């Protein structure tokens, strides 16, 4: 499979994009271990990752939506190659560099980072996300979504949108306005609640975001791994079916690898924006 996604657990996926291998939000804690969430808070993991860190293939980069313990844990900090590029927020970049990850790169919203050459290139563009209600989200680590494009000889082959930990918010409308032709949306769900406050997409908000950005397909992740996740995957599936969008969803089991649907391919240039999109490709 030339373009594929392997689900490891939580928001951790292994992306094969042509000759490149990218790891997202590395979380390798095991069942019963606790992830630090800041402010003295933690959450107990309910599941085991499908892979241990020592079984990962050679990686080209890590994509990190934000610096919480269920997205970059102590196992990742100790076990990942510290020379790997980590593409993340400017906040996380500064902490990671202090930890010895000298190649960490921080992106502002709508900035891009590229890997490869004209023959085959991966472009990662930071897009808006908000980890909770207005004002309260400022007490949490800054978070970003990512648009990941695979291009070959100036043609876009695949476009992914990874939501990051977010709730629906007005700033996400810019993704609809500036990014079209999303082939696959990797949705961080779970309806995370701390003190009754919603911090990640629940079933309704997840379906709302699908309606907003209209991806070809949706891969749900980040929905049952920790005890702060309160919105089960079944609720999201039911919500999507009730809106007539159930066939957009592809549930990937931990350890399963799926092929990602390709774009039809058109000329590309610069950041994602209006006028360079196309409809969803076939699901395989």
C-alpha cells in the first residue's frame, strides 16, 4: 500500500505517504498507566497500544498536535530518536528542544513545513484548533490541527486533515474557507470532559465538523483510551448515520492498516486554499 494509515491507539497513527513515514501524537503508555494532563491532573489509560515504540519502522517525522501526556508521553520522550523532526506548535517546540529534540519545528497557524523534493513531497500546514471553551482553553497547551498533503511532480495525490484535540469554534470555519478537497479527516473524538467542561469533540460536535469541512472519508481516533473520554465511538457512529453520513466513516481497529483513498490529482501551489480541490476518491 503506497498510502496507508495504521492505528496504534489514542491519537497515535503511523502514516505511510509514498516513501515517507510519519508518526502522529506518540502515546505508548499501557493499560493502567497514567498520562499527565497538567495542573496536577492525570488520566488512567484503559487500553494498550497496538505497537511498542521499539517496533516502529524508521520514521521521517513526528506530527504532534499539542503537548499533553496522552499525545507525547514519557515513553515517547525517552524512546524516540531525538534527531527526528517534530512538527508541532511553537509552545511544544520550545519544550521539546529543552528535552533534546533539536529538530523540533513550531508552526504558526497557516504556516507549512515540507519534506522531500519535487518528485515526491509531503507538506504539513498548521490549521486552527481550540482545546476547550474560550478563555479556559488558554489554560491548556496550545493545539493545532494539520493538513497533510502528499504531492508528486506538482500533483496532489492525497490530502489529510488531522483535527487535533479541539472543540467546535468559529475559527474552524477558516478550514472550510481555505482548505478544500479533503480526502480523509482523522477526527480526535472522545468528548473529553474535566470538571464537566468539554475539551475535545463529542459525537455531535464531531459530526458538526464533518458537515463543516466535508471530507471524503472520516477515520475516528481518540475515543476510548482514557477515563476522561466520555463520548463513545458508538455515539459518533449513530450521530453520523442520523445525518445520512454514516458511509463516510471508516472505523480502524488498533493494529489495523488501511489504504488511504487517493485524490484525482491536480496542479498544486502554495498553502491550501480555494480553487485547488476535488471530490473524494474511492475507499479501499
